[in-house]
């Protein structure tokens, strides 16, 4: 799933001890030995969120190369019906000129594509950059472990995705990765106009040690979505607009038919989160007077667990829901084994491809707006983080090469209306894609060759281009979803305890919640797990967020 909160098991292996050890091997500056082990770790005192108070974010300078058919802003994505068939290049010279070679390691959600010698898509991007492009796509589930071993090996690529949270983040950033503040802070970002086009909200997690250390992969703040199989709902004559949680439960029963191997949904954790939305629960954290409280302390979050357990017990979840992978959740949906899929809003284009192509798939796909629990309109919608992940540049490349690498990232952020956008999204015309109904449509070769470069850096997300009906339906859903967003006030704040313990603490409460939902544990285990979460670091995280918030807001 395209979601920064979706943590793979491998990423949980990133412990503070291993990161300090690997940073020592790579940077030679973080000495850890017997003496160090007996000395209190001073970074616990110095890794403070307050250090980021005076960080200057890049100026936001919108770059609209073509006028959208449906308007947007920093919150609502613009919509496009058609793709410009003859877009002009926006780079006068190859953006990677002078680099000779650039290496990039990033997580992928698809099979690794062929290399540039056997891949027209890859070869064209490489030619356009003007430098040898060595991509190192790593399966998302394995990325955390690969990041750790790469750092341990001491040979870092020029560019790599930086997992969040990473233990001891400020020190790891300082020792191994380039301070980008001198290149991007304030109006300095004007040298890279398509990075300047990234909204301010997306830059907040890129700050560390009081400066900018990364470039974000921007995403809309619309957050997750409940997709539904529009074709199957029509076939079953089921209304996809439930007016209350009770009607949502009835809907789930109506679409479930085990004899036909069809169930409502499969992803229990995500479904639990969307029930929490219906209940009006907090999104991650709440802040009041500078004090932070975790959503798990709210009775509505606890109730969402109980309600999800009821649905699972009622038999509306796929029988493999407890053990299936995220890829399998999607595969169930594509195959019609489930008719609801809680996933990232940015999955629309991928899902329509999987459902028969842009035109056919658009007719099969819908977005459901969830209701308030007892009715009375749309439920408040959990806002997303504004970013998918952050991308860092290896330290010590020198100013000239660092600028060159940033210009490559600038190229990857070129928006719709540029030839660069067309080429990095669709490849070579006539080979990787053809034109159909005013839209670039991937060929079978293009599907095999496709490079998911959006997991390095991308332009701000848009709706479409696509069939008018699908673009209109998406835009209408986003208007409703963003009308009453519930934001997580911790986004952009740093807690050192969270960097070191968040994954472990999330597992404490997550395992209990999963056990309760699938009937292995009583609901009373929720309170016990949350008490353990608090005592083992959760309360300290809340205090550190409060300190960082107070420092930023006076």
C-alpha cells in the first residue's frame, strides 16, 4: 500500500543499536564500543524536536503548465480529462548532465523492470537525464532490512529513501546524508522550480537538526479511501452510499456470499480505521493546550475495534483476512473475491489498470464516502500526512554534484504538461504506450517496462487524466473528503523516543487489536495493552511532542 504508516516486518528490524552500529561503519564518526556502552547516550538529550523550530521550509511556488479541467489547490487535487499529446520539454539541457552516473535505491510495489539495454522506457529516461541511471528498486517489505545492510556496508547510493521512523534520526541524518538547507531553504528552492511546486505540508517530515535533509514524495492530504467494485455493486443492486454505520454493516452482509467466494473486504486494520472515522475518533493524536493524547486513549477508538470484531464474526471478511499480505488484499479485490478495499487514494490509476485498463477499469471502480456512525451526513475524514516517504542524498558529494543530483530529483517532479512527465509516466510512444481517446494507454510491453519512479520523488498528485466520468467521480469524492479533515497534529514534530521505540510500541497495541478483532483475545486486553504502550514509552512520546509543539508555537 502506498501509505507511510504501513510498516513492513523488515522495517521493524531497524533498532537503535543496529542503526548506531551501521552509521559508525559508514560514517566513522559514531564510535560505539565498550566505553561508549557504559556512557549515557547524550543524543537522548540533544535529539529534541525544539531543534527544528527555526527550520526554513522551501518557498511554495506553484508550477501549472496546463490549466486543469477541474480546479484544485494545496488540499484539493486538480482534475484533468485529457493528456496533452504534444507536451514540450521544460529542461533546456539534460538535468543529469555532468553526473556521469547516478545511483538510486527506493522501495517498489511491483516486479523489478528489465534494465535499460532491454527496456525502452528505462532507456528513454536515462537518455533524457543525460547520465547513466542505476536504479536499485527493493521490494517494499524488504526495504527496511536493505537500508540497514546498505548503511552497514558503508557504500551508499547517491539517493535513497529514508525510512520513517528511523532510530536516532537526527544523528543518522547528520553523519550520513547531505544538509539540503543551503540548496532548498526559502527562495533558494527557485533553482529547482518543480521541487518548489511541492506544497509546504509535504516538506514537514523532511526537517531534521533544524534544517532540510530530504526531499518528500508529495501526496494529497486526502488520506486513505474506501474503494468499491462499482460493477459488482450494480450487479447485486446494492446502494454504495450507506447513511449510517448500521447501513454499512447491512451493505457488507448484502455483498457477501461465501458460496460464490465473495466477501465484503479483507484488510481488517484499515477497515477498523475507517470505522473509527465513522465514530468521530481522533486521527493518531489530539492536541489541547500543548498536551498530546494518543487516539488509543479515546473510547471511540476502542469501540472501533469492537465494531470491527463484530463484522469479522459476522463472516463478511475474506477467510484469509488474518494472514493475507497487502498485495493479496488488492488481488482479492481485483478478482472480485472482495468488493471493498481500504487503500491509499493514489491507487486509482493502478487499480483501473488491473481491472481491464483505464476505460474499462474506470467503469468497475468507485469511491465510497463513509457516513457518521448514527447518520447525519458524511463522517469527518482522516487527513493523510501529505507525503509518502522522504528521499535523502548521500553526504560528501560536493556542492556541484549535490546540485546535479537535486536537479535529477527536480526532473522527477516535473508536472503534467511537460514531455518529461509523459516520458517518466508512460515511456516511449508506440512501444510502451499508445494514444486512445486522448489518453496515453500502456501496452503490454509498457506494463512490463514500467518504472515506478514516484517512489523516489514526484510532482504533486492530480486526478486523471482519465475518462470524464471517472475524473468527475474522483473529484466529487475528494471535495467531500477534504471538506472536514481530521488532522494528526504530530505530523512534522520530532520525538526522539518515537524514533527509537515507535515500531515496537505500535506492535504492542497492534497485536492486541488484531487479536481482539479476530476473536483470539477479549476486549479487556485493549486496556492492558494500552497501559503497557504508555509505560514503555508512549507517555514519553506524548511529552516530547508537547515540548516540540510548545517550542514551535510559543
